C-alpha cells in the first residue's frame, strides 16, 4: 500500500512543536558574557534541562494559544549566538504570530527564505542581530505582517527593492529598516497603507523623491528618514488631523520652504530638519507647536528673522546655526 504523506508541517502536535523549539534552541549558543535579561537566562536554563515532556509553553518568552500552539516567541536580548540556517526547526513553528529575536548575534548568517513558511507572522523583529546578506524575496509573502523590524543589520535589499518587498503588506503599522541598504525609492503605494504608524528608514541609501502623500497617512506618528542624502522631497501643506510626533529629515536632500500650515502638526515633539536644503523664512506659526521638545533647523538656507520661540516651553534642544538668519530681536 502506498501511503502519501502530505508534507504539511502544520500537522505538528503540541509535543512536536515543543521538540522543534528545543531543537532550535540547541542549535544556538547562549553567551553568558554580559549581564542583562535575568529572566531570559533563567528560561534558557529551563530549556537546557530539556526534559522533552516538559511543556515549552511554560518557558519565558514563549506564548501558546489555548490549543497549545506556539504563537509567540520573544527571545530578544537573550545573548544568543549561532546560525539560523534553512533547516532550522524554528521554521516548523508555523503558528507563530510574533517572532522577536532582536539584539542577539546570529553571526552574519543570512535570513533563510524558509522564514516565509511562518505565514501567520504579524510581527517580526530581527533588529540588531547580526544578520547579513540579501533580504530574501520570500519575506514579501508575509502579508499578515503589521510590524517588520530588520533595523541595524548589514542587510541589503538591492536585488528586490522596497516596492517588491512591501507590495502586499497592506496591514503594516511599523516599518523599521534603518541601516538596511535599500538603494531604491520609497514606493508611492506606501501612502495608501493607512495603518502605518511608524516609518523608520534611517541610513538606508534611499533614492529619488519621497511621495509627499506619506505625510498625510492618517495614523502616522513617527517618520524618521534621516541620513539618506540622495532622498529628496518637500513639505506639503499639513492638515489639522495629524498625529505626527516625530519628523526627522536630518541630512536628506529635502528642500523648499516650511509651510505655515506646519502649525497643524499639533502633536509634534521632534522636528529635525538639520543639514537639508530648506529655504525661505521660518514660519511665524512655528511657535504654535507648543509640544516641541527638539527643534533643529541647523545648516539650511533659512533667511529672515527668527520668530519668538518663547511659547515653546518644553524645548530642550534648539539648533538654528549655519543659516542666513538675522540676529537681533528674538
Ligand atoms: C544547519 O545547522 C544545523 C545545526 O547547526 C546543522 O546540523 C546542519 O548541517 C546545517 N544545515 C545546513 C544545510 O547548513
Ligand atoms: C536531553 O539531555 C540528555 C542528557 O543531557 C540527553 O541524553 C537526551 O537525549 C536529551 N533529550 C532531548 C530530547 O534532547
Ligand atoms: C502580491 O499579490 C498579488 C495578488 O495576489 C500577487 O500576484 C503577487 O505575486 C504578490 N506579490 C508578492 C511579492 O508576493
Ligand atoms: C492608492 O489608492 C487609491 C484609492 O484606492 C488608488 O486610486 C491609487 O491608485 C492607489 N495608489 C497607489 C500608488 O497604489
Ligand atoms: C548618491 O547617488 C550617487 C550618484 O548616483 C552615488 O554615487 C552615491 O553613492 C549615492 N549616495 C548614497 C549615500 O546613496
Ligand atoms: C485642529 O485640531 C485641534 C484638535 O486636534 C483643535 O483644537 C483645533 O481647533 C483645530 N484647528 C483648526 C485650525 O482647525
Ligand atoms: C497660533 O496660535 C495663536 C494663539 O493660539 C492663534 O491665534 C494663531 O491663529 C495660530 N496661528 C497659526 C498659524 O495657527
């Protein structure tokens, strides 16, 4: 009799899922070198004890569904070290919705394309973990993602580009790829991803013009695209219904004026326009941004007088130098 085994890993039992998790853990080492994360350390010991019928759902950093599926794994900052390769049993945990492995050291391994088997992933954080190489195309299949953080790794997106990566991730809320070598433009359709709250793409070698409609994303709180010297753009007229709290365009090719309507950004706390190519006068409405704690217009081409900033009571940092401003009345 011929038995056809469909190779569906989703049929793993709870026990098998726990074994897969133990096995994954055993392929990576735990460096005991620096203090921090006692609980994680503790959990590591428990897992090392490897009683195979102990319930992995009880370990720190592991969350199971009420049917006993491993749905979340948070081993961020756990001093883990090792290679996650394509045969890693991690990829058998197909019910994972959250995977947090940030701040470990996966010693310059590539992100295996098998990560795309984790189709339920809503949140993936591999930031500051020593991953290297090209981001696999297959990550683009993780269309449930609301949070993607691959920041702080010497990764490259050159072969596929941001447009390909993101095209179907319409549920994204947090897009954090700082220090990833993207070397492409920011796709226009991103302005249609209405769930976006946080876009952090600092030092990504972004190119061309930022679609200004991105400033109008209804939920956007953080827009940090600093250190992208080949990225240009301008500030649009701002609407009143914005939640923007942080805007950093530090060292980009942004130019044009600051519109009077900037005062509509009434939640703005950080406005960093340092080292850009802005011109014109500092708008008289700027003092209405009373939540500002950080304001830098340093090193642009502003002219004219500086309006009184006495209303900015929360300000702790102010940079106005390297412009053509008139000194005098403040
Ligand atoms: C993947 O890693 C495991 C454990 O570290 C190792 O046994 C296996 O040979 C590796 N497989 C490949 C394809 O490199
Ligand atoms: C658990 O550890 C013991 C000894 O350290 C070993 O003999 C056993 O094979 C391990 N079991 C599993 C399931 O890894
Ligand atoms: C995105 O979805 C469309 C429609 O389902 C599909 O044709 C396309 O291949 C998908 N793109 C990626 C990168 O997954
Ligand atoms: C954004 O959405 C609008 C309305 O659904 C659509 O007309 C437009 O083509 C979309 N833009 C992009 C760049 O996808
Ligand atoms: C900016 O563009 C120029 C010309 O295309 C290129 O040589 C340079 O490497 C780019 N710089 C960055 C930081 O991307
Ligand atoms: C803008 O919205 C705020 C509340 O978010 C409101 O207090 C203010 O009056 C509005 N300003 C204008 C000009 O509509
Ligand atoms: C700034 O605030 C003052 C006082 O609240 C208000 O009269 C003025 O219209 C505001 N200016 C702008 C440009 O929003």
